[in-house]
C-alpha cells in the first residue's frame, strides 16, 4: 500500500456534506490522476459517502480518515475501505487495525510520537497538523534521527506548498483538501476538480 501512496503522491482528503457529492467528486479526481481517496469521518454522511464511492468506483483505492475509535476501524474494514488514517497515534487503534488486516496510517506531530509509532512497528505515518506543527522544517529535522521513517504531511498543505513537502526525501506523499473543496462540490465544478487533480498529480 505504501508503494501506491508513493506513486500517487497526493491523497485527496474529502469532507462530504452530503453523499450526493461523493461519486461525482471521486470520478473527477480519478479522471485527474488521483485514484487514492480518503473519506474523513467529519460529517454524519461520511459512511454513506464512502459506500457510494466504493460502489461506483471499484477502480479507486478508498480509505477512511479521522478514525478515533476501534469501532470505526472495524466498520471501515467491513465497509470495504482499503486503509484507515488517524490524526494521532493510539496503540489501541494500531492493535485493531492489525487484527482487521487493515492498512493503517497513524498520525504524529512530535519526535516522541514518531518514536512511539516506530516502536509499534510503523515506518510510514501521517504528519499532522503539518503546517501548525512546523512544516517542512520539522520534517527535515526528522530525517537524520528517523532515517527509516516516511511521512504523509496533512493539514495546512495546499496548492502553494505541496511541492515543497514532496521535495523532501522522507515524504512519501501529501494529503490535502484543496483538490476538492466544499465550494467545488456545491457548484458541481467537476471539471475544476479534475483540473486541480491533474495539476497535483503532475
């Protein structure tokens, strides 16, 4: 799974106010070259949106983000999610992900959290909130002591700086919502989403 993240390089982080937007947004992103999608559990319709994308776009690799509880990890697996992402590191969630056989990307923001995740067996983690936690400067500082770690910075990553993150050798990919925002969805600007996805995919 990490190889796929590295190839795609940009993971759209999707917040759906209504499941009606899910399938067409996914179609627009896939058309633009971004087939790995993270549906965040930040709205009441997130699970419906996840199901809609999985049903309509079997060619996509769809995961669940903002996973905070073991029950959500189990439900993600049952729903057909390919991966799960959390904003922080929770050993209990790591255990459940292993039990479920679900690829898991826990979040870290500090050197201590990197060490805890590494001790738990993770070599690929989310760096969140990337901008507020120090951005590229922190990731550059992590490179030497954590030579076997790869990161996916998310939070404060956008069109103006995502390439700066991707230029770092310890960054496998980035996550962000700029490629498919709420306004794009509300306006039905699927061509605009495809154009932004194409620009992000390079």
